[in-house]
C-alpha cells in the first residue's frame, strides 16, 4: 500500500555555472557506523565521488556548472542528490529519509517531502478509523475512496509544484515522483510546460516515460509488435511470419540461464498439443543470452522444438515492457494481445478459457495464407 501513495523521497542540490557546493550528511541515530562508504552517482548511475562516514557524518565537496541531480548511496539506500552553490545539510532518519536545509532549492524539495509524508500519515489515520467503524463491502468501498482521495490530493499538489518550478530543477524532482501516477499522454503534456531542459531530460524520467509508452502500446487488446532476430540456425526471422494465421500464439520470453524458464518447457510442450488443430503456435523469444551457443544448447538439451527468435539487443523486450523472465504473452488468431503474464501457468488458464468460449474459424483467405 505504501508504495502506491508515497514516492521515493529524493535529495537534490543545484548550482549556478562554476559554483562550489558542500553537502554535509549526518544521521538521526547510530544506525550507520563509522567507516561506512557513501557514494555519489550521476543520474546515469556513473560514479562521481565517494567518501566515508566519520564521527557520524560525511561530506561531499565539488564544483558543477549547472543544476544536476545526483544519487547518494548509503548501504544500497539511494537518494537523489545534486548541488547548489553553498552548504546543504542532510539528516537521514532510520528509514534513510532525508531532511534538507541550507539552500533554497533543497528547502523547496523538503517542503514537497513533508507534504507527501503528511498525506501518508493522513491516509493511515483515516484507514485505521474506517477499519474500526466499518466492515464488509462498506469497508472495502471506504478504503478505495480514501486511497483515491489521497492520491488525487498528492497529484494536484505535484501539478502546482511543477508549475511553480518549471524554470528550475525542482520540477524534475517532482516529475520523478509524479510520473508513476500519470499515463504517457499526461506525462508528455506536463513535461511540455517545463521550460528547464535538464528537468525534462533526466535519464530515469525519460526511462519511466518510455516504459509507460511501451506498456500501453503492448497492453492487452493491442496488436502484437513485430520482433526481428535470428532463428536457431542463425537465419533472419521475424514474428510477423508466425502470427495472424487464425491460431493463438504463445510468445515465451526466456533465457538459458533462467531456471524457471527451463522448468516451464514441460508445460509449453503440453499446451502445444492440448487443443488439437486449434493448439497454439509457440514462439520462443530468447532474450539476454550473451552467447548464441548457450541459446542453441538449451534448445537441443530440452527438446524445445518450436520456432525461436534470438534477440541480439534489448529492443524487443523494451518494446513489450518486459524486465523479468520468464514472461508469456498470448496472442489471438488475429495477432492481438490477449494476456501478459509473468508465469506460464497463467497463460494456460487464458488458453483454456479461449478454447472453452469459442475458437474463431479459419477463413478461406487465412487458409490460403497458411
């Protein structure tokens, strides 16, 4: 629940051209020991600087030519940092939530963080009261309404913040938190109002926006996106040659190093023959195998006799918004996406339902294509 309404709290510093910044960090308690390494990364996750905790605090100093966000990493807890001319003081609580002071932009960000925290506490109080006073369907309806109201309030607040800070880096900070609540069209529209270019071009923001676009483009009900690669013999092949033939298609995204992927092959073999003439076409989409030899060895070892497409880059997995394996996508006989599932067993349920309801007859035109 908390992840749905509280964005990751980020830390920001900005600076004018050639400005020198100082970041002084400390902890509200002794939960971080002296000698702990604290790292500074840019928004591409490339290392910028590192230091160690001494006497319960740490310091970063340097120069930067324009406002730029940076990540502070403490034992894997990452909070965004940047630089503004002058001295910024950061105090982390036991949950590694930063409390900022000392510079103007950090004061604005601290105000954003404080508002979101207050909304979270408000949400917790109201849901606890609802659970004390209601039950059953009334409780369920109340909890849904409370969550929606809180999310709407936060979203409205973020909109006001972006408008007030569209000419500085704070708008980028807010967008990083807000993008999870928006669809791609809303994201593009709001970014269009931001006049400060670095805010619009933050790498994690661009990544999140593109992922939303790909997720919407490959959502259930959408037509399949073509995939081009090499087959098991190394010859060029494409998904469009195997879809839209009147039969369902299972796209099985897998890799030779993925144990769960290999375990799913037995179920795929069963599905390939379960429904007689209407059994699905299975297409293995081999992703993230560095060596083509590993891909071919796994096919032969496991008897994966269906067609395969080996991907040489992340283009197709990005296009389908896939970031974990195995992953199955079921297409209907026309090539439209029926389901997207992390587990192959869920694809089995979808196919059973499709076959129970009706299987679209193959038209004479489609038969000619086959």
